[in-house]
């Protein structure tokens, strides 16, 4: 902090600028289909409005993409997070149904998620199985484990403490929003105020040379998958608490893909290396804003996936290296040929005369 | 192997003549445990068989047609008196059904129909999805009694046959009543979580006070929507009337609590009518109709939902 030359602020802002612009466009689309989009009032003891919904409904993907960003930064991928959500939700529900407190249930769910993360980490870091294959195992098997826990039905519960984590509010704000904001801030500071973030990036760029440079890559890799498992567990608890029941068949279904998409929209490379959790979180909000446009538009549901695909395609095209190059060239050539317009105008005028 | 099968098949051919009354053996190939309703269907089928003193051989296909075909072949080899199948897909059944026909074992389809010649099976016991939607629509017509009503609809998974048929049925039910209008319709994927999310957006886009009724294609979405309505500070069941389909235990619980108004039962008892038809056929050769429609019973607050909930909650929903 004492060295003003490496002050991170301007660079962070520059890094997340594209995501901010895209988010602004996505929100503007919402306003276009529903003019009262930004209207927020206080109803029934809670903030009530579409913007709150975007923040609230974006919580599961936002939580998942915190862990996913770290995993992807190490050149890995975690396909199991959706299934881990189902397991964690099932474990939490089963624990409170057994008569334990919500605190115990939360701890049990986090423990289950942590174990799943350790398992993935073990396969990737110790057995050296390719991450996409290693985590595919749990992606397929995890939902079965969750169904075993819930015995194949929707396990409903009435525990007020647990329900508060998903459907409750703190000072009017839905709890999930506060949870993902807090965890996002915690992890961002954890990796950026220490050397941890840099070490993770080093593994992603070149694991062998980072190991030769003295980084204990094996432990770090396991830790990264552990964090991903814990984030998924928290997301799973929130989703289950939101509907007061653990739905092993549907909880977190396909959300791993949304989480990966959020990381990609956040401008992080799937080939590992430099990462930005803040940008990924913005990516999650962008996805949720798009979902919101679809719901508010009132179009028949047959259009849902087409609209989503088109919007996301647009975002990815804008972010593609070639278009990025083009924008860079435009900018670079911007200030230099300032006299150009005059030069260009003159022959035009002459031609007109 | 072939010799063995031929031997068994010839044994089966005379088996029904020998023992059709008391100790009847029926094979049941179930799809798997894809949903709570499916689990309830399995439980009820076992109960129905036990009630009639039938020896039920149960095979879980784990969502795979090849397992179902294997199960049917093994039933044929075991020489059962009849076979119940809940087919996982509509096509590819001709060969194995011909084998059953050669062995003179009647096959009854449960819950779903198939693309095969009608002569290959005895009958199909299914619900009428369009009829279910129509019952829901007619209930709302009576309930509103001419008053204006803006309806929001939570559809099932886009493109699935229950979603298409239940939508069409409801529209038929309210057709000709200008006071009823569907103002928003969006998919909730048959899940609680999506039902809640989509209802939240309905409440904001239309304004909770402007919505008079909710029609959900299944109870799970309605249960999710009830929570969204409560969180918006409105009273589900009073401020917004709610009608859905399936009659799962949680829907009865919601009706008992006054948070939901009506549900139409998709009965898990497909085996009852199926076994009736099988018994009649085996006893006297009476051919049933090719399609037996199950009853789509309407449940409202007039029923004892507390008791129904307690009865249904152990069926495995």
C-alpha cells in the first residue's frame, strides 16, 4: 500500500472494464423490456425488486464461480460442482430432519463439500488424472450419492435457521446476496493480499517450472479443489434452504456449465494463468441479468434458450481476441492521426466544390 | 440356451390353463426411480398385487430400455402369467412383444404408450394429460363464477408432452370464458426452485395485486411459487388462487394449510385397473379396451387433505 507505483486500483478497474460495460448493457436490456426494472421498495420486511432478484438468484453461480476461477487459474476445471451442490443440500436437509441444529447442518454440508473437493484434488494432484476426467467422476456419481441421502425424494424441512440461509434476510437484504459478497471479498483479499494468487497463477502458466521454483504445487492444487468444493457446498445449502427442501435430482443441475461460462465471460483464460475473481463475479451477474431479461420479456418459453445463446454468443464475440485486437488498434490509432479528419475532410470538400 | 427357452416357452403356453386363479405370477418392469411419483407407482403396484394375492416379480430398469427388454425376456423364460411394463421410450418394442405374444403372455402398458401394433399388447393404462389440464381449467371457471381473472401459468419442461398437453387442456377448459385470461406463461422446468424463481418474476412484471390465479403444470412448481408469493407479502390461496396437477403429498399439505386451492391427481395406481384387466382376460378371455383411462380426480379444500397427506406420505413420493 505504501508503494504508490504498484497501486492496483487503476489496473483492476481497467481489467474489469469490459465486464462492467457488458453488465450495463445487459441491465439496459432489462430496462428496455421492463421499464420499472430498477424500482426497489421495502415489502414484507425485505427489499423487493428485480435488481435484488438478479443479485439473489445469481448467488449460486456467483459462489460456484469463486472456486471455479481458482481451479481454472491452475489450468484445471471442476465439473462436479453441480453434483456437490446436490450432495451438500441433501446432507444439510438430512441433518436438520434428524433433529440437529442448523449450525450443525451447515457444518455437515461444508464437510461433505470439503470431502468432495479433497477427492477431486487427490485425483488431480496426486494421481495426475486430467481435471476434466477426474471431476467428471463426481459429476456423474455425485447426484447418485445425493439421491441415496434423500432416498430419492424431495427431503423437506422446517428448520427456521437453515431456511434463513436461503430465503431469509439480514437488515432487509436477502441472505444469499450477503453470503456471496462476503465470500467473494474474503477469497479475493485472501489471494491478492498474499502471494497465494500469484502462486496459483504460476501453476496455471507452467506447473513444472513453478515446482522447480519451489512452489508446493501439489498441496496448492488440492487446496484449490477444496475451496471449489466448499463454495459448491455453500451454494447447495442456499439452494436447498431457498425451497425448504433438498431436491437431489434438480439442485445445481447444469450449474457447473453456468459457472464455467461466468469465469469465461469474466475474461479468464481456460488455459490457466492470470485470473480475476471480481470479473468472474461480474460474469455471474451478467448471466443472471440475461436470465432476467428472458423472464421479464414475457416471450414464450420456446425462445428462452435461443435468446440466451444469442446474447452469450454476442458477449463472447465482443471479447474474442480478434475483436479485442481490432478495438486495441482503433484505440492505438486514435490519438495519433488527430489531424486526419481535417486531411480527409479537405479533399472531400474540394471534391464537393 | 435355445433348447431351454423353447422348453420353457412350451411350458408357459400351457401354464395359464393350469393355474390362473389363486397363485398368479405377474412380472413388472418399472422404468426406474426417476421421480417421487414413479416410486409411489412402484409401491402402489406392490400393494395392489399383495391385495390380490399375486406373486409380483419386480424389475427396475434404471432408465434403460435394454434392461426392460432383458427383464421381459426373463419374465417370459420364467413363465409368468402376465407382464406389466412402464415403457421408458416409445419405440423399439416390437421384437420382444412378439416373443411375449408367441409365448401367449399378455402384456399391459402402464402410464405411457408405445409406437407398436396394438395387437402386440393387451391394453394400455394411462392418464389423459389433456383431460387433467381441462379439469384444472374447469375448476377455475367455476371458482371465479364470471369474475375477471388474470392467470399466470407455470409450464413444465418446454417441449415435453405433459407440458404441451396440460397447457392445451387448460386452454380448452377456460375456452369461451372471456373473463379468464392467461397473461403470462413461462417454463418452470417442473422443479420447485424454478417455480419459485419464475413466480418471483411474474409478481414483479405484473404486480402481485394484478394476478388473480396461478396454474402450474405440476405441484412441485406450485409449492415453489407459494413461497415466492409469501415472500412478496401476499397470501397464496386467497390473494392468488392456485391450481396444479399431480396431487403429491406436499400439495395436500398446502391445501390443508389454505395456501393452495386445488390439485388434480395423476394417480400412482395404474396397476389396479391393469391387474383387473389381466385377471378378467386370464379367467374368461375377456378383451379389455385398448386404452384404459385412469381417473383424474380433483382435490380441493373440501377433501380431508390432512388424512390424504398422511396416507400418501409413505408411498415414496
